[in-house]
């Protein structure tokens, strides 16, 4: 099996937010903020500022879990 980064063009990343073990939403990013992706790369963070994702607002000081995923574009 070939490495997935050689098969597809990476067009960005999504950072998924979970609050109280429930999915809140995702924010698109251009560059990764960690080395591990998916469930293995989950990090528990304390928010340093308010974040609005869609219609939901996460307040400063909230404890959230984040997960980073790749957005693959067309096949190379």
C-alpha cells in the first residue's frame, strides 16, 4: 500500500472540536499544528479565547478535545 501523501494532494487540514465528548464542529487550517493525525493525535486543551464554530460558541477556559484530519484533494 502506498503512502497516502504520495497518492493525493493535501489541500488543507481540519481541526475538530469536542466539548463534553460531543462533536461541536471543525475549523479549517492551512498548516498542521501537530505531528499525529486522527484519533491517535487527540489533545485535551483549555481554550485561551472564545471560539465560534457555526452557531455554537465555546467560551474561554473551556476544556475541549481536538483532533486534526487531512483534507485530500485530487489524485496525483
